[in-house]
C-alpha cells in the first residue's frame, strides 16, 4: 500500500448572521444544513483547516472502497457539521480512482444521510450522523424481526440512564414541560394518537434534560427503529391507562430531583412497555 495521501477541506458556515451576511468558516457548533435553503457557491474558498487521510483504492473495488473510506473519515474524523468536502476531481486523484466512482460513492453517502450534495456549491457533511443508524439498521430489522427484542433491551437501558441523568440535571422549565405532557396523556386516554404524541414528547424532553448529546442521539435512533412497534403496542384504553400511571411515576421522581426513584420508575415503565412492543412485534411478523 502506498503512503497515505492528504487532502484538506474547510468547514463552511451557511448560517445567516444578524446583519444578513453569510459567514465563511463554520464553528464547531455550526447549524443544521438540513434546515437551510439553497447554498451559494464560494469559488474562492481554499480548504486548509482540516485534513482527510485517504489511501489509494485497490483495483476492482472502486465504489465500495471509496464509500468505506469516506464513511470512516466523515464519521470519526475531525470534520465539523457543515464542512465542505474537496471537489470530486481532488478526491479521485487522492484515491486513485475515476471521478465516476467518487460521484457514485457520494451519491450513496447522500442516500444514507451522511452528506448533502448541493449542485453548484459542493458536498457537505450533514449536521448529524445519527440519521445514519436507523437508515442502515432498518434493513437488518426488516430482514430479521427477531432482533427487535434486542433493540427493545437497548432502548430500555438508554431510557433508564436518561431518566437518571434528567433527575440530576433537569431545570424548572423542563419540569413544567414534562408536567404538560403527562396531563395531555391523562386527558387523551380515548385518543390514542394524541396519547402517543404526548408519550413521544415526554421521552424526548427527558433525553434533552439528561444533557448528553450522544445519549440523546442514540435514543432518537432506537426510537425511530421501534416506532412502528410502539404504535402497534398501544391499541387499547387499558394499555394507555397503565402507560399514563407509569409516566406519572417517572415525572414525579424527576420533578423531585430523585435519580434513584427515576431509575426505578423508568425501569418499571420500560419492562411493561417492552412487553407491549415485543408482543406487537410477534403479531406483526405473523401477518
């Protein structure tokens, strides 16, 4: 294998400043690209702030190897959200492949939600890679529904941890938000769609209050994968009544800033919720 080649890219901040001008270099807290409109081209940009290390691609494995290398670089490297990648020609030269292989690889990465290709401007690392997890794992879930139970176990552990952290870090505003979601659940026992929406927002608020971005993103991914089964698992008023009481117990523990009680309350909730989701999974796989 030949020595590593080095290319660089510069993060571009597409956010609009209060003055109405657009910045050129992104900070480590660049805003989500997915929420922006068309991205203007900056032909005079000279990417110099970050480095990508790429190896020459073995013959016969062009597109797959390019995808593999770029995923590794973009998901574990030093690129910040909003970073613009080098142009196709430069990537092709560094990888020793044709531009068509790079173009196909970037198209695949765009489908996976890792990059955003903006015609006339370039290719950018998206604001988060968490969307990649449900996109890729969902194939495994569809091909092997038995893994849903394993995913339920993962979600249970994450939710319990989030509730524990939230009880230690929650602020008064978040407590009131949680209270509102619990009240909505109480008032929506005969409207399961509204109940499920309040249920989802309750758990999202706990994840935010846990003040751990990695934990929050992992929870978002597992919930995305389980959403269908969660909805199928709550189909009767009696189930909603049980879920309401469990959410109320979690809320009361968090509002008291009692992490031990929050842990136990969420553990109890996840046990019954896991049974409902698991049962829905079995029924769905038999259809």
